[in-house]
C-alpha cells in the first residue's frame, strides 16, 4: 500500500536528509553525482551536440493517474513513460530529467522504494539520466510526482503544421486504457523518430486526452476533420469496457484517453500506398490506420462524419477542470 499507519514504516520516520540519500541509492547509476547530477542546487547539463533542445513536464498523482490497483513499480515507470511519450510526439530523443516529489508524511518507505525501482528501470530502458529534483511535504494520504524531461530533435514535428487535404493516421488501437494500458504502454519513440525523417509527415502529437478531442488540436485553421468512424482501430479492451459501461466501444476509443499512441498527418499529395508499405516494412508489429483527412470547411476544428458530412458532437475527450 502507498500509505501506512505505522510511523516507523513511513517516510516521516526517515526525515528529509535520509530520504534523499535513500532515493539516490534506490536510483543507482541512472542518477549520476554532481556536477552532472544530484548534489548541488542545480545539475550542470551536458551541452547538446546536435539538434534542437526539447523540454517537457508531466505529473503523476495518486487518485488521478493511478490507484492502489497499480503496483508501485508500474506507477514509477508510468511517470517516466508519460514524459517520454511527449518527447516521442516531437520525433525526439530523451536525455536528462529532474523529479519533484510531493509526499504526505504517511507514504510508505517500502512503497516509495519500489516506486523508484520502476523509475530506475524505465530510465535505464530509455537512456534517461535523472539528474536532480526536489522533495516537499504535503497533507497526509497525498502523493504526486512531477518530472521534467529534456531531449533533442533534429527537426521537431509540431502540432500546428498540418494543412487542408492532409491525411490523418493513428498507430495501434484505441480505448479501454483503464484496464491496464494507461500504465503498461510503450512510448512510440522509434516510430516517431522514423516519421520525423519522412518528408510526408506534416504534423504529430501523442494521444492522451482521447482521439475525439486530440483530432481538433491537430486540425489546421479554417479546416474541419473528416473522419471515417468505421476505420477507427478499436482495442479489445474498449469492447470489454463497453460491456461494463453500457457505452459503445467506439465511444471508448474516441474518448477514453491515455492511449499513448501517435496521431499524425501526411501531406495530401503523398502516395499513401507507398508510405504505408514503408511503415509496414519498418514496423511490422505495429498497425497503422488512415482514419480521415483535414478538409476546408467553415465549421473549423469540428469532426465531420465522412458518410453524412454532419458534425459529430458526442466525442469530447478528457479535459482538466471541466465539470462533467
């Protein structure tokens, strides 16, 4: 369990200084010593040798992004991978990170050690150095972790660079992430770097808030999204969720979020068949689906059903702070 009622088992019993030294021990070689890591007021970053620098930050909060059904190791790995997915969305390569912990005094020391084991494993798997951070006490039975990650990209792929007639693609399958994919996912780093090298790729982002919402984010000005609903790749977990929720599996695929797949576009004059063949040769185990196109339309950023040309309004996706 993440929290404990036994004082001797809590991080409050350790105190800040012992906790910090324990964290450095738990992280091992993925947390280098000063000056290029933990130990000073700031870490001294090694200059980027090539490419444009990237910077992203994302958080992980108990009760929001994970609960007691998720192991401490999986929670720690998710924190790293959430940020890696952002770097992937730009076609980038990750580098150094800093981590801020906001812990209630009753957080279990054993749980936190396992959390950092998950952090350490993910850092090793994806060549990330954890070079510093902060620890702060908050109210009891609360836990959040905030990671800031740097990276580089030769040519960063942006969200707002698509144009009308560009074709829209998505990797993998969507929906039902609450059944496990929200933490057991693979950031699409290799695939995104490959896409960034393809002249056809015009815009890209990762899918975190649901396809229905994220499509409107990628949509260029004075355009609408023409989507073929029958082409949307629906995950088996979305069908399982549909049985529990009494909502359609398609709705889960459009709205659930935390799929961590790539949503991108290619130029409208591209040879789709050749592009898809090159993808299949490079990534035979990851499906790629053409789900629609950006079309000139006065109903800017709206989703249009390709069969009826009518506006779709039932796929809002997730939005922070918005009341249900």
